[in-house]
């Protein structure tokens, strides 16, 4: 079974308390997911540390149904993208 190569993205508005955010799209591995912080000027900066990614459940034919990104500290605006 092939995984579609369509790029997906999702943005969350942080509230200064929440640290776990859901990625609701299919993934094969955590390497497919990029995490960004977006500042007040809407400038996105790739994040490489300060978070963990847990794939959702068990893979079906090597494909996971999503993931949870958990930050060590709360943020304000978080974007995820794949593709």
C-alpha cells in the first residue's frame, strides 16, 4: 500500500499551558514531520529540539494514523507540516 505524497499542515494557537498537540494525518515515521514556532510577525522557525513525537497506535501496513507532538514547555503558535 502506498502513502500519498500530498503535503499537509496544521497550526495550533498555544495558550501558554498546553504542551501536547495532535497531528491527525497519516505518517510512516516521525522524520516526515517538521515542527515550527511562529512569532508575532508570522515568521516560522523550524524547531529541532524541545519536543518529542509519538506515533499514534500501531502501524497498519507500515502507516500510522497520526502522532502527538509534546513540548517540554508551552508555546504560543505551533505549526506542523509534512511532505
